[in-house]
């Protein structure tokens, strides 16, 4: 791809214009006026009343020759200022605010498919069991397998996205997703259903990790909360409308229509993605100022660049003498994704504690979702479509939390920065070595978790007593706001702790929470049957509130652990540079 270099033809006149003096300069061509155009006194003592004429010969004789000059020593040379301020850091992202909004909207839309595919499937379970002549326990295996691959697949896609870039990883995810949905719509055996559901989960689940990575690419820490809220709004809409859409499609068109619908939705997304979505991966384009490979460019920018290259005149000077050069960025070599890079994060003290606690919150969150159809059908005698509609308050609360907690996170970030005497720089970001990012994030999560735990316990006892239907629906909405808000804050903190590999950090989060959620899903029905809804959800609230001291530990010792990790990383980079220099030395010798 040919790239036209920026023109600087107008830079010099503009600089000259800025360099002009604003006050009139004195003229010595006329000895009757001064700089204010007033008559000069006719006085022989006036410094310019006489204009001595100096000939070139006099000037030459009065000028010392180079042999007459004293010798220059090292002490006479100017000493460089070693205390000079370092050059300013480059901007975090060159994308404009409007471009960032479009990029995050597309990432949110892509993340919408993973929870939508999981929840739109629920109303079709009974119909699938009947048509495939299998038991309900066998059909439930498709739910468990979906969650397992929902946790495993991002470990591959997250590492791939952090090295090869976001666009090719998105393309791979949606290619798998399309193939899986077409196969699911046409299959008529349980083995095919089980295998294709795993493939569908693998394709869709990577999009959530990619969304968090895209936000980290384009948004600095001071504005990341708002953009992360936008990015998570899409995934949180899925649980709200998925069961409703699935119920309508399964009841009026049959269960294959669910998968045809998902395939068409994926194709609709791929059109604007292929046309406009830019590469944002920092390992490929840096802060957006580095040109990606030609195959990694959206179609519309690619065509614009080609048109501009054809219409611009050819360069008449060597590229090296041009006043502007393209920015350079050391790109990592593309390699096969390694899931062990995700597992390595589990060995970090702060990351392991956050991942474990985040998994507990997600397990309680999913326990409410998975038992809702069973409990509402038994207690309130609702139909399949009515049960699907009961998911709406929960989903609306999740969506509201994603949009409302983002500005709250950024506001608390600014408050903590002011208290620490740190100036906010949205363009370049702050130096996180001295910033208490753990405190800035966890101060928002703590009250949300307290409210969420209380709502979980109250929800169980409302169902236990058979309260009117609006009561559990209202508590669902409150749980959606509180638990989703806290979950988003903790996920954002993980991205802040590992800014160089945000997709990998999110993949580790998905792995832990989905595996813990799968275990919780397997035992929560037995807990409801053995303890009743009241005590079952008191236990769930207990592990949310009882595990919260983990957050205090991270806030207290997390900054020290983060600094230790930074020092280890710098030593590792320095060792790699030394090995590279040694290899080059042996090659030259």
C-alpha cells in the first residue's frame, strides 16, 4: 500500500509569520527620524548624528585573523545540560474522540454475540430434547460444554490479538462463528449439536476479551472507565433480549430459526467491520500512527489511500530528505497463540486474588440466571415466553450499570489523582508507577458489592415466601446494576494492571469466571432443592460478601506487587537486548 507523506510546504511561511516582531524596528537609513518617527535632535553628540563610513579595507584590517585567536580548550565548550527535562511522552492514541466512539461501538457490538448465543438457546432446550430423542440431562451438557469453551477459547484468541492484531483475530472468530451457526441450523443429531455448540462458543467468546483490548488500545487510564462501560453495554444486553428472541423464534419458526438468525446477524456485523474498523492493536500500529500491513487495513481507508496516492504528484526528492518520515514501531513477530501466557497471569499475586474473587461474583451472578426459569415456572406458573420476558429487568439493570458506572469510575480516578497531586493527561496518560490505581478502582467496586450481596439474599427469601412477581423482578434489576457494575470495575482493574496485554488479561478473567461458573451451574439446582431458594441465595451472598477482604489486600499490597512486576519486566527486556547484542557481535565476528 502506498502512503502519501504529509506536506509541509506551508510550514515555513507560517513559522516566519509567527517569528515577525510586533514592534516597529528603528531605521538608520534616515538620520532625521527615530523609531517613533519623531525628529532627531541635531546634536553632534547624538550617537547617530554622524554616520562614519567604514570601507571594506578598514573592516578587513580591524578583524583578527584565525591565528590571532586564543586556542580553544575543552573547558570553553558548552556543557550539555544533563538535568534537562525528558521529552514528553507520545499521545496514548492518535484517534479522535469520534473515531474512538465508533471503534468502541463496533467492539461492543461484536461482544454482544457471546452472551446472546448463550441465552437465546435456553427456550429451545425442551424442543431440542424432543426432536433429538435425548434426555434433559444430556441437553444440559451442551450448556456446560458451552461455558467450558467460553473460558478456554479466549486464552488462544487473547494472546493472538495481542501479537497479530485485533482485526485478523476478529475475522477468525466470526469465521468460526458463522460456520458453527450454519451447521447448528442444519444438524439433526446430538453429537453434532454438542460439537457445534463448542465451536460456536469458541468463535463468539473471544469477542469479549477483544473488546477490553480495544478499549485499552484507544483510551488512556483517566477515560478508560467510560469507554469500558460503552464496550460492556453490548455484552450486557445479550442476557436481557436473548431469551425473549429465542422464545419467539422457537415458538413460531422452530429451533433452527435461532441459529439462522445468529448467522444473519453475524453477516450484518461483518459488513461495517470490513469497511471501516481500523487496526488498533498496539503491537501492530502503536498508538495508531504506524501503518499496518496492507492486508490488515479496512476497505474504505485502503481505497482512500490508493486514490490519494494516484492523485498526488510523485516525490522529486529522496525519501530520506523529506521533512517528515513515517513513525516506526517495533512489531512483535506473529506466532502461534500460546494459552500458557494466559495461565502465567495466575501466578501474579494481585491478579490471582482479583481473578478468584471476580469468579465468585460471576458465579453468584450466573446462579441467579440459571435458576430463574425453574423457580419462576414453579412458583408463578409462567409459560416459556413469560419466563423469557422475566429476564428483561435483569438485563436492563446490567445495561444501565455498564453505562452509569463508567463515568463514576473516571470521576473517582480524577479525585484520587488530585489527592495524590498528579495532573491528569488524557492525551498521553499518567505514569502509573506512582499512581494508586488499585485504590481508584476498588473504592467504586466495594459499595456496589455490598448492595449486590444484600439483593442476592433478599431475592432468595422473596422467592421462598412467594411474594408478588414485581418484588423479585425489582431485586433482579438492582442485582443487575450492582453486580454488573462491580464486575466491570474489577475487570477494568485487571486491564490496568497489565496494559501491554489487555486481551490476555481479559482472557484469564474469562477462563477463571467461566470455569467457576460452570461448577456453580452444576450444583446450584441441587442447592435450591436441598436448601430452598432462601438459604441457597444466602450462601451465594455469603461468598460475595465474605470474599470481599481480598479487595483490601489488593489495595494495601497491590502497588508494591505491581512495582516488583515492572522491575522484573525491565530486567527481562534488558537481558533480551544483551543477548541480541551478543548474537550480533558473534555474527559480525
